[in-house]
């Protein structure tokens, strides 16, 4: 199990029964589901930050269909065939990808972090051996240079804390969306569709050196309107698009939907 540090005082946390505790006496109970909330009240911008319950349920329902398995397969090929150190899935959501990473990197060596308690609660159902934490990516409860690998899929890059927890020579894997991703859906939602592809290099600095960058493209056919609504709910378009446009996406059922992702690997200098 990876070593955790107390979010209150930075001392090491030790697990006794179902409670994490430091020598200063700070205590954090592990929930019945198996995760621990290490997000302090003063570090929350709202009472319940991150994805809400409906968003997590939608993402779980969609990902469990296996539509994005081709992306997961590419990521698994980029990972070592066996464990080589502690690893972190930052912004892990409901843990669909984390569970697959654990099959190669070792569940007992892995940490899944998300700021949403609903997401971590769902993730903890998938694998009891992973260390699941409610925490902020800007204040990771992990020690300096403790992670051999950090994976960041479709979430904000907290560059400073990622650089802090990665070992020298450690690997950062970042995934974002390409310019053709979900194009029919975006065209149905907006009059003017912006063409832009993700590049992690815009957010990183000279502490990270690019190893390689790969585009992953494939297609699938949504079966019904519910699948499309679940897909929409797990994307930023859920918040940006007009209600009238969102209500009409059922017309895309049975039509080909493209997926376009950018996978970039970096080495910590």
C-alpha cells in the first residue's frame, strides 16, 4: 500500500483497523465502501465539489458498455507488463480505467484520487485493493517523489503537485480529446463547432520531457437515446449546450460516432 501523508500536518499516516492516523493525532476514518476522505473543509470550494451523483452514474453506465475500450487497450500497451512502483490515477472518476491499470501495475501499488466523493464511492466498488482517496489534485496527500507513474485522463493538470510526487525519471501519461472527438454530437449541440485538439505541453514546463504522442481514433454506434444522454452527461457539453439542443440528441442513435483521443507520455527530468 502506498504511503500517505496527513493533509493537516504532512506527517505519515498509518492505517489501524479502518482509521488512518498520524502521530499528531489527526484521524481519518475509512468509509465502509473502502475509500478515505482526505479533503479538508478549508480546501473545498463547495460543500460537494466535483462530479455529482447523476454525472457519476451516467459515466459508469456509458463506460461499462465498453465503447472506450480501444483507448484503454492503447494505454495498457503503453504500461509495463508488471508492477514497477507506486502509481497514481489522478482524477480517476468512477475507476473504470483505474481498475484496468491495476491489472498490470498492481492494485496494491495504486492510488485513485478524485475530488468527488460520489466518484470515489463508485470507484471503491470496483477494486478493494486500490487505495481510493477523496482529495484535491492541487494538494495530493502523497509524499515527494513517491510515485513511479501518474496518469491523468480528461482532467486538469496540476503541474506542480504532479512534479512533486513523481520520482525523477518517473512517467506522466496524459489523455485529452482530439479535434474530431464526438463531432456529430457537437454539431447537434452548437451552431459553431470549435476545432481544437488537446496538447498537455501547453500546461507543463521544463520539468517534463515529451517521450511520445499518439492519436487514437475509432468509431462506434450508439444504440439508443439513453446511451447518448449518458455520454453527454459525462462531458463538458452537458453544462455548455442549450437545453433545447440537448433534448434533441436522440436523433443520433444508430448513427456512427467517432472517438478521437490524444495520448502523450512525459518523463520527469
